[in-house]
């Protein structure tokens, strides 16, 4: 079924509903997809300890350089 066929079918159903049941049809615009936010990985305890060790090593290297 193509989009045009689907639109035609929905229009027929709308007309039938109005004629048979005397109802009112309300159409709504499509809602936009929600924006996806970039996923962030939380640092684990191991990651934090690793970063601390790297910082400690960098400080030691800087202290040895002069």
C-alpha cells in the first residue's frame, strides 16, 4: 500500500464516519522525534584511580625535570 492509497483510504473512512455516525474528526500534526542527547560514560572507581595515578606520575616527572 502506497502513501497515496493510504491517504485515500483514511479519507474514505473519515467520510464514512462523518456520514454514518455524525462524528467529528480531529487531525493532529505529527510530533517530532525527541532529541537524543549524547551518552556519557560515568567514570568507574578504577577509572578514577587510573587518572590519579597518571596525575601522580606526571607530577613526579615534572619534579625530576629541573
